[in-house]
């Protein structure tokens, strides 16, 4: 009885993680451009899901920034060019640090 539950759970977990990997592989079609990263979290997002995953992480950071009182914050607060996200303004790394 209990064994059966454990086996079912194990199968579900394997199945679910398989799905997850497929999805992140798709998202990685467009890789990040930076060769080196200041933040492990950004690097991890890029490795797992490419630029799309990094964008999702950045969106969360902007949300936190807004919640912390910077109502004007958006991607352009830090990024010079939204076609090339590797170009960041001076001080952006320090600005991003508390938001990740
Ligand atoms: C508070 C500053 C800040 C804000 C706001 C911000 N970013 Fe970033 N972003 C950075 C920094 C700094 C890096 C480099 C991270 C690193 O080196 O680990 C980065 C990296 C990225 C990258 C990876 C670039 C690459 O190809 O290597 C993407 C994509 C990105 N940001 C998108 C966005 C988007 C989209 C928004 C708006 C939703 C946004 N960022 C808002 C600071 C910011």
C-alpha cells in the first residue's frame, strides 16, 4: 500500500522534471550574450533558459525595485540598449544586487 504510493510519486517526479527540462531547452534557443556574469543567479537563468529566462528574472527584479520605492524603475533604468542587454549603465550592478 505505502510502497505503491512511493512508486507513483517517484514516477510523477521523474515525469514532471522531464517536462521541465524540455521547456527550458526550448527557452534556451536564444542564448544570453554575456561571456561572464556578475551574478550567479543571472548566469543560472541564462544557462537554464537563455535570454528569456534572464528577462523573467529581470522582471522580478524590477517588481522588487518598484516595491522598494523606485516607482520609475524599468529595464532602461540600467540597460542602455534593449537590443543589446549586455550594455549596462554605470552603477547598475550595485543597483541590481539587492533586487535579485
Ligand atoms: C537594477 C538594474 C537593472 C534593471 C532594472 C534591469 N536589468 Fe537586466 N541586467 C542588469 C545587469 C547588471 C545585468 C548583468 C548581470 C550579470 O552580469 O550577472 C543584466 C543582464 C540582463 C540580461 C542578460 C544579458 C545577456 O545577454 O548576457 C538580460 C536579457 C536583461 N538583463 C534583461 C532585462 C530586462 C528585460 C529588464 C526589464 C524588465 C532588465 N534587464 C532590467 C541590470 C538591470
